[in-house]
């Protein structure tokens, strides 16, 4: 795992690989995850879920359940607050209406997917709660269901939301529709662009609904006291976001909802939204006792937000020299039960590796009778890139052009506009392509038959948001770093490293923790690959704040002006008296007696985000008998900007690659005709295991982001963008078939090979 | 409960009586106290205690206990760190050596009182732990014990600490002694003073060891992980103090000890010291599991720090007009097993109500075979005041002078020096005396025989220390106030009121919480009546910090200079454009989008402490048959400076009065000749109940402290200073006997009345 880096020379702490601060707590069981909370008198909550993929709810009779001797409370949508139909960010770059979120938490008039929450029970034991669910009588009027994007868009399809109409979407007569939104990006003159092309390739791609597959299921414990304050313990990708959703759904001011962030067992975008939290809160309000709820794996798969399935038609024109003249895309994404898919992430990013003057992207957000989709690591971008990078691979083949030469020729650079009109800042696309070309893997021989190699590129724009940090200096010179960013991938350490770098102290002398919503200021979600960027920058500012106060305190002790004191390498120096020198630790021990303790703080909402490029070289072998694809070698490249903790950057890259292998080869929601998920267990929903994946080799490219003091870009997501196409391109190289539908399961690939053989 | 106050007119939030923020959590059981922690795999720890009041420990064999199938760890003093013999503050104004604290936690070479911790066991159940204690074999060499101050000081008394000698204490040959320290205060010329006196009264007083009697016993839970970090959950009067002690006793840097403050069920000075915390930590280290320990009531009484018993000889000379010319005192206080009684509090405060130019106080800190004494509300001062105020009452009687006239004539005022040489600042002694004289109780008739009235005064100096506050503004305009001061008497609200006053917002819009040692900066103990002063001042400064940032943010939004923005009554105004106005809440909602959230912070160690005066008028009836004293009426006066939350000030005054009634009339440690406490239960240790006390009427005097922005003095302790003498003086008025020993139990009083009758 080589790292292309200058960092180690420039910095003392940044670029090193310390052991994570929370490591021992996590391996010894001291760290508490979502379901580890035990409270006096705690009840157990369970949810009754719709057996129909689409049905009108005519009545809910909870009286028999309420009469159950062990039941303490029953809740339905009537117990939730009225919520205005306002737009809310529910994932990174994924927006929906707050009213939809509420209706997804507990259905009001309609059940929109099998597994949709209808009612909830809190009882003295989980068994009693389960039993009581069967006593709730729901009268449904079943309706025909649609569970893929084309059926949902077909004329005469059953309409999920009667108030969504074609008005504004097209010019015909106004009818009900499942198309919730049309998102269009246009640059230049698309017709002129295609006229200039010598070669135009247009293909259609389909991807299935896939799940993030985090290990820890959704869980929430709530305790509502009679003064109208509720505490919620849960893991999430942003306890402030959960607080904000819960406060609206419960009709409480945000300050009355305290969300305590528990450790999280994986999120990948799927733990940004509220599911159980408001339900547990309502059950606690009605019972007067704390209520704990945890989903089963089937509930996680059937009722939380997976990544949407998508249909993408991609058309790209190039000159005979290989210069792209135009690109046009049509995208239709399955939002699931409520509007708001990750379409915007796809349209903004899918073409961003390239400099394309003429482009047109039309995206359609389509509801169907599946769980409301959610963010999944670079939301939307992998689906878009699968189409773009497959078409480009075909173009390179047709032109007889090396795929890296193609990227170097067409690669985006500073000033080039993305599809969404944003002009790139300093980016690392060209550096990434050069790193791929220079890597031994790129030119290594492929030994053996049925083997092939593919490459693909991808981009993720990254994100920012408010972030708050408080850092208190203890008498032993340790800095207690309190932050609001949930730590999923080691960010406690990556943020602590940035603080330590400024103060010139070892990162082991920083003790980071993630505090609850009452304890630290507003901090935005752990999403958009933003934590090392925004919370790192907050830590940087808090460290400067400490530094300034240390200088003032030293000046006071030395009876001189602050201007005469220098802070260097973790020590204070008198500029004109070399005898006067104090280490950070020495001064820390004297703070209380010289005026009081010192704390640094920063509350920011920084600009300056820098997007990240990723690329893969993948070797596969295709079994001609079974159609099974074996990934033989996988090298993943990514521009991290400055890699704060290279091991964690590598871990992110490896994780994205493995999730990409799953998405490409084996993962999918199998739906029955009546909208039932047929594989809602980890036995049947086939995520890759270590037996399915080779070692993922990584190469970090470091093109510092000028918008961050240390050059951080954010590394969590771009790694999942290229794998789908890279593997498809490798499969083509090995088996001679272009797979344009995912997953490339043995059955699908064998069928494609047979068809090709029969051509 | 009248309040002499101008506050209500001057302030909007200060001086009001809001419901405490933590009230609902406390009455619904949501608030977690020390023993409410439940952790995965938690073991139960128990302590083996010495059956001897004084013994050399020759050997401890723990092998059989270790072999018990349910035992996971056994600990002795050998498991604690070597600790330097350095002075440490263990209570407000009570100092001892860190080595003594360690030896008190687990005895090393000697057991110094019955109940002294010898060894500890952690087992899977409390019963197994108890059982295993009996398997520990300790070989003791019993030594003769001393359990009162006079026996301990007698020539030839058994010496507790061989290294403490008479060297430096007197001029004779150096011998072992139980006198650990001599504390002397001298002002003016004591001989000349007595020469000028027309009347000299000299009397001797004795008080017994009494306990603070908090409801919640000591408890601690610790979890030590293999990386050398330990988390301790416990209630205490200062988790930073517990952290500092534990870190030394465990040999860890302070940053590796995280102390989480649980709610506290009473402290009164008795929960400043570490007892169980280091033991639970060591057992956790050895077992690898979390360990929880809770004392029984008998353990609390026999092995935590009570207030010392004391012997005081007091001599006061006055002119025939009643002016004090000289005062001389001899004090000997029982420190208990290790040096460090509350002597200093007595000598500094006992004469401070008066302007005395010539004085001499000699205090002796005496060790004996009782549990190490601890702070108890105005530590030492009640014992000293009992002597001084009794002698003055007798002087007034002999002079035929009204006791209030005497106080007005001799009362201390600004500039007068206290016994410890400190010159008074602006104080409220005269105002307090005037309030007593003006109160209807002072002149009300005493209806019936055997009834009497007494008055007495008292002073407590109060204290300060470092304090840290962080206050984050939420989008709904609530301020999340994070402080480091443990809340015993409602200080969350009293501190929140000071923040709210500055910001011009309702106190309900402040949400205070006490954070752990990793989360907030260093904050000194909840002791010395200091929280409303020091943490209130920190909140004041944090609010100013928020205010300045709000002004800057408004200026940015209005595109003007901060100088053009005014902050008034919780709103921002443009000085020259009356159209431009924003409330605190309106701007709070916009913070994240206009640059980031806002947090205020302050970390201070303020000067400017102002002492507090208290006075009582007490009516009693003495049953001539039984000697039982019934308190008929009790009016308590106190100068609070500015009363931030008058109800909580009144509560403090009432609590001090009731504890004074117990100390005066019924509480005492009964010791057997071999040093066994014979009444170590709340059935036999007689604290007053509501049946033993009348309604305590209160009157708050408000002489603002110029050293605090709102005039706070601190009110927690002075209330316990006058009751002992006030009740004794009332008993004299009723029964004609001067009781100079406490408690004035029915037996003691009947004996005194019989002796007097027989004269």
C-alpha cells in the first residue's frame, strides 16, 4: 500500500498512523453501541408492519393490544405531530419533505411498501410486545403495487401519492404520476456537440436496489419525562440531524430533544434518517417509561433506506482523436415510497472526471412501492458512473485508444465546469490518471485464460456544514477535545491529529470524544465525507485559540507583552530572553493558579470543500461454465487531498472497493410480484465476504485542497464510485460481454455469454 | 419567609424563583445517582475493615479469597501507587497529605480506627464478595486506642503516627505525639487587652464527633481498560478533586482518569474525599471488568469523614460599656486517624463577627483512633462559634446588655481585620444584626413556663477556585450551559439565572448540565459555598462572550460595524436604523447559515469572594422532668449578598438550621472504650426528623458583594454556624443552666439541671 505523499516531511502529526483513541474501548466492550443502553423500568418496543406493498389504511383498532396485561403503550401516526410539507435534508445531498419522513416513521393514510410501519407497541418484554402486535386489527384496502422504475413510470401505473401530478412535468393533461421530480443539467449546445462527434455510443444501464449492509441494526431508546423533555440514545450518522427530525415529528422545540450519540456499527449513508427514534419517544411519552427498540435484520432490509435502483441511458460523442464533444444522459431513480432519491449526486458527479463543453442530463425521481431510498456512500454517483465509465470503455475500445490516455486527454482540471455548473477548484483528476498509468498493476501481464482487466474513474464532490469543537487543557497537558461529529471511520483520531499538529503536541496527548446535542454546539452530519474537513478545520481553529491564550498566559507570567512570546514546537519562548522557555505541559500545569483553566473553541460552517477523484484497476476471471466472476486483483486509487491518517484513508478506500464488488456482482433486492422482498436476510442478500474479495491494494494521491488549512478533501465516498464500471469493463475484457445490468451474477453473466455465443 | 431585597427591581431573572431544571428528572427517577450505573459484566466490590481501633498490620493473606470461585480480584494497599507526602486540599479549607489519603483508602502498615479499610474483593455477586472477605486472613498486633482529644493529648498516650513528634511544637525533648499541628492567630496585644477589660469571662466547651448524615451512601463504579485509562462513575462534591486524588493514588496522569459526576444525594462537605473510587479502580484493573462498590450506612458512619469533636477554651474581656477589649481561645480538634481537621475554619471565622483589636487563638490538630475527619458545612466554624457566642451571651447577661446592642456595638465592618489577618471587604454583619432586632420574633412574648429564647451570630468566609463554562446556542434560541460544578443545592438553576440575566432571555431557555472531567475544563469543588459565586461568574463571562458574538453576527447581517449594534433585553438593535431589530431567538435560528454556530466560554479562577453572616433567634421549651428540649420557633437570618434564587437560599438556610438543631441536641458518636462506634445506624445516630423541628423561618439580608458582578456571596454554609450557641443560649434562658457540652441531650441536660438544683 504505497502512498504518494509529501505530507510526512511537512508535518509532524498529520500523515502519521497513530492507534485510534477509541480502539481499546471498542475491542474490550467498554464502548456502548446503540442497543447497549439499559435503563430502570425500560420497556421494549416493537413495530407492526404492513403485509401489503401498497394499501389504503381504512382503520386501525389497537384496543385489544392496549388491553394486553403486559402492554404499556400503543402508538400510531395519530400520536405524531402535524408536520409542514417542508424540504429537509435527510442524507448528504438527499432531500425530502419532513411530512414524508413522518409518514415513513408511522404510516398515516396509506401503506406504501411491505414493511411500512403501521403501529407500535411498548411492553414489559419483547415477547409480550410481539404478541401484542398480533392483537392490533388493521383494515387495509390492498392496491396494485409497482416495484421497479419502468413499471412505476408506465402509463396507467398505480399512483402512490395522489397529490403528485404531471403538472409542470410535461405538457399533457394533468394526471397522477409517480414521477416526483425532474432534475436537468445543461451545458453548451448538445446538438452541436453531437454533430462534431465522429463516434457516438449510446447504451442503457440498469441497477438494482442494494442495501448499505451495516452490521448494527437500527436501534433507539427514548425517555420522555412529564416536563416535555425527551432523551434519545441511538447510533446515527448525525445526532443533530436526528434531533431536528425528531423534534419536528414530535412537535417539540429542538432544545427539548437530547440525542446521545452511541457508537455506530456502520452507516454508509443509511443512518442519517430517523426511523425508530420518534416511535420510541412517543411510546415513552404514553407509557411514562423509557422504551427501547431494535430492528431485526429483516426489518433493516425491508424498512430502512437502501440505495435506489436506477435506469440510465447514456450517450457520448467523441472525435476520432478521442476528444469528448457531447454527453447526454437520461436517469430514472427509484426513490422508493416517498420522493427524494440520490439523483442529484449522480447528475452532479457522473461526468465530472471530464471536461465536457456540451452536455445534457435529465434525471427523474420516481416513487414506487419499496422502502424509501436513502443515501449510500457517494449517493447516486456509482450508478451514474457505471453508465458513463462503461460507455467510455466501449469508446476507447472502438477507437483503439488506451483508457488512461483518454482520461488524460479529456480529464477535468481547475476551472472546468461540472454538469451542475460549479467550476472545479484545484482537483486531482489528472494526477490520479497519471498514478494509474504509472502503477505496476496497469501493465502487469494477465496470466491465464478467461481473465480480463478493467479501469474506471469516479468523482465525489464532498460536503461541509456547521461544526463545533471545544478543547479544554488539563493540568497534565492533555487536551480534552469535545466534538459533535459522530466517528464512523476513525475521525476522532483524524480530528485530534489536526489539533495536535497546530499545538505541536503528540496526538496521544489529545483525548477526543463525541458529545451529545446538549453538550456541544450544532454539528452537521457525518456524511458527504465531511468530518475530517469541517471538524478538522474546527479543531484547527480551536487549537489556534488555545495557542493564543497560552501565549497571553506566558506573557503574563514573564511580565512581557504577548508579542514577545513565540509558540514553537509545543513550547513557549521569550523572543528576547532565551532563558525563558516553557513546554506546553509545563504551562498547562500552572493554568488554574495563574488566572484559570484554558479552553479553545470553534464553531464554524466552512466553505472551501474540495472534491475527490478515485480510480480502480481490476482483474477478474470469469468461469465460462457458471458465469461466476472472481476478482483476482484490485488496485484502488484516490486523491485524498492531504491524507491525515493514511491507514484510515486506505481503510475507506478498501471498504468502498469491497462494497463496490458486492454491488457489481452479487447484491440486489429480489422482489416478488406483489412487492415482497424475498431475500431479507444476510444469508440470502449476498454481500461479499473476505472469501469473495482479494486484498484491496490502495494508492493515495495527495493533491492538497487549498480550501482547508492542511489540504483535506474528504475520503469516505469516492471509493465506491468507480468499482461497478471497473468490474464490468474487466468482465468484458475477460468474457467479451458488456454487462449493462447489475448485479453481474453468475446467472446473468452466463445468460449474457450464451446469448452472445448464440449471436 | 420575608426577603429583604432590592434585587427584584434591579434584575429580571436574578431574584426570581423558577422551577429547577433538574427537578422533573429527579422526581421521576430519570436522574442517575451514584449507584444507578449498570455495566456489562459488572462486578461487586466489598471492603474488609479493621475490627481494631488501633493495630499494627503484620500480614495479610488473600490467597483463600482469591481461590473463591466467584472472586475476580482482591486488592490491598500494595496495589496502590507510592504517593509523595505532599499537602492536598481534601475539603474546603481542609488540607492533609496525599499519602494519608492513600493510607485511608487502604491501610498500609497500621489500622488506625475501627472500620479502616484493609483489603477489598471484587466478585460476581455482592454475596460472594462478602463471603470472600471472611477468607482474608489478617494478622494484627492490637494497640491501645485513644478516641477523644484529651486522651490523645495526654502524656504517655498511644501514638498513632510514629513520625509525628513534638519537634517544633514545644521546647521539651522530642517525643512522639498525636498533636499534628499548631495553628496560631494573633492580633494586637492580648495582655493589654485583658488589662483594659472590666469583665472577663472564660469558659470551656466540648463538642462530639458528628456526621453530615447525607442520605446517599458513598458509592463508586470503575472501569479500567488495558490501555491504562479508567472511568469512574460516582457522586461527589467535585469530580475534578476525585480525579486528582484518584490519579495520584493510582499512579496515573489526570487525563487518564475520567470521572463522571452522578447526581448526589447530599454531601455537606463529606463527599469531597476519595474513599471507594481508587479501590474500585484497582479491582477493575486486576479483574479486567467494571467494579461497583457501595457502602452500607454503618460503613458510612464508621469509615467516612465526620466533623471533628472539639475542645475549646474561650476567654473574652469587655469594658463595662460592653466593648470587647480582648479575646483568647484554645482549640483542640480531633482530626481522626490522620492529620488535618477543620481547625483553620474555626480560628479564621469564630471571632469574625466582631471588631477585636487584641486576640490570640491557639489551635491544635490532634489525631486519634477515629475515622479521618472531613469537612462539614462551614468546617470548624460552628464549634468555634458555640464557644464564642455562648461566652458573649453570658457577658451580655452579666452586663445586663441586650445581645443585639452588643453586636451593633462590637460588630465587624469593612476594613476590620479577621483573626487570620484578612481585612474584611464590604460585609453585612451590622445589617444582619439590625434585621434581627427589627424582626417581630425578637420582641415576641414567650408564652408559658420553661421557655427561653437565645440568639447567636456566625460567619463563614466562603471560597473560590477555578471554574469552566461552555454555553452553546441552539437554533431554537435555547442556550446549552455546560458547567463543571456539581449541583447539590440547585446551582444548575442559580448559575443559569446569571447567564439568562446577561442575555435577557428566560431562564427556562437555558438548559444547564454538569459535565464530566473529559468534557469540561477544570472546575474546583462544590464547597466553600462557592458555586453561585465562581461558576455564576463563569456563566456571566460566557454570556458576555455570546453577546459579543451575537453583536458581530448581527452587524455582519446588517452590513454594518459592530459598534452600530446594540444588545438590549434579549434583542439586537441597529443604533441608527430602528427598522433593524432581531430577537435572540431570531438570530439563533440563523447562526449555522451565517458563518456557524455560536458558543460562549469562560475559564476563570476569580478573586473577590465575600463572606456571609448568619444569625438565629431560637425559642425552646425544656421539659423539667426529662430534660428534653423542644425547639418552638426558629428564625434564621443570613446575608446572601444578592440572592440569585431566593427559594434555594432559604432552603440552604433551613437545612443549616436543622443540621444545627441535630448537632446541638441529639447527634454524637458514642464510642466504646476500645474505639467501637456503638450507634452506627440512623436508628441510633439521632438526626432530627420533621417531628423534631419547627418550620424554620428565614430572612435573607442582601448586602451585595462588590467582588461579583451580581453581588453574590455564597450561602451554603454560614447557616450552620450560629445554631449550636443560639440553642444553648435559649436553653439557658429556659432552664437556667449554661450547657457547655454537646449534644444537649435529655440526659445531659437533666443532669445539669439536677446539679444546679443541688447547688
